[in-house]
C-alpha cells in the first residue's frame, strides 16, 4: 500500500478528510507545530518537513497546507505534490490579500473574530448543510489563536514564485477564499467550495486514484 503525507488547512484539521476512502493508499497526517516568532512560510515548512523521515514521497496539502507543501517540495525530493483548494504562489492569491498584507490591515482584526462562525463564515467556506456548519464551527473553535495569527500573516507575506513540475492542482469553481479565476488548476470541481474535501470527496478521490 502506498503512503500519502497530508497537510490540512489553516483553521481546518484532519476531520475534513474523514470521508476519504482510498483503496490502496494510506493517508499519513502531518501534525502542525508551533511557529517560531520570526518564522516565514519557507522556514516553517523546513521545520515541519522533519516529521517526514523518508525520501521521495507523495505529499498532499489542503488550503494553507498546500502552500506549506509547495515550500517542502522546494527542499525535499518529492515524488508528487497534490494541492486541494490552495495556491502555488503569490500570483494565485487574490490581489486584495496583497493589499491587506502590504498595509498590515490584518493586524487590526482580533483573531477571536476569525474563529467565530456566522452567515459570512459559512458563505466564504461554502457550507450549507447543518452537518457541515457544525463541523466547521467545531474545527474553528479548536484552532489555536497563536497559530492562526501567525499563519494569516505568513500567507499575506508569501512571495513564492517557484513550484514543482510534478504538481497536481485540484480546485473548486465555487471557492470564495481562493477564487478559481486566479488559479492555474489542473482539475476543476464544479460546485466545489473551500470545504470541498467534505462534500465533494468522491469526486476528488476519482481524480486522485489516477495519480496515486
């Protein structure tokens, strides 16, 4: 059975992969670590990659986890990189994010507000059912504030323009956090939002089974 290392997203944990049922692939989740005070996204990726002891491995990242995966692939021998609802570099981030990062507007927003669920949160993540809303609420509630604050700043200041050629990018056409119009995707999930690993897991699995 093959092994697939997985990085979950910012504010999202392994529970969003609970419905995945790979027949011949074992998902190994990489644990987030506490960022150092001066950590950038590349330096953080270098430290978290130490959890992977083997060489030439397959790596999958969701959202923020995909960005970390891209940075890991720049310093480790990766067999294949899979991005889900993510971005490969700064050019795939919405221009508004660059504006917010440049003027440090995010520093004026209390982190605890980002952990609260309301109609706007549900709209951005693309969740509609009662079950999905409950899951998102639980996940955001469990997210560490220190990690969340650091990660948002790291994303807004990410300058990456380099990514591996052996990369597969799967995105949803209804993603409102990372709109698909900015993404050079390989596969587009129709109706898929930023929460697509929960409600479009079968469609994503069908694509991944061709590459794993």
